[in-house]
C-alpha cells in the first residue's frame, strides 16, 4: 500500500509492521533521564509519576503549562530556545491523534536551530 505520514501500520502490512521493545539491563550512572512509560495522564520517568505535559531536560523535569496542541504557541516554546546548553531537537506529543502545530511556532524553532518532531502519543 501507499504510505503517507497519516498511514498507520498494522499487522496486515506484513514486514513493515514491527513492534520495537527495549530492555535496559542496567542503567549507567550519569546516563540521563529515561522515560519508561507514558499514558494519556502522564509519564513514568525514572520511577517517578509525572502528570500532564512536561519538558524532560537533563538534569530536570519541568511541568509545561499547555493543555493541548492548540496551546503550543511562540510564547510557550520560548523556554526551549533559551536553554543552555541549547537543545537540538524537540519532540512534541499531541495526544491520541497527530495534530498540526502552528506553522509560526515551527518557523520560530527552526530559526533558533531546533528541529521539531511531532508525534501522536498513543
């Protein structure tokens, strides 16, 4: 079948459908923050439950005051382009569906040298 960004792979897609799992045998000291699981309520980050939107930045986890993808504005992403050391990529989860982020927000982040990956979080 023709694959597009909106195409979801399923078991009928044969070899293209592959679930990926990772088993961490032993976390190395100083290796950073690890997201173990996530759900519609929040995240399990290194054994800590974090409810709602957050920014996972070594060495901290910050609550991010956005209610939905519609609240992701130039002002709400200002945190990400003021960080030192600078981040190279920002992964935005938009909930059950992949949603379009305001193009002006994406342009701002690109102008600051930050790549953006938008994903659904199901």
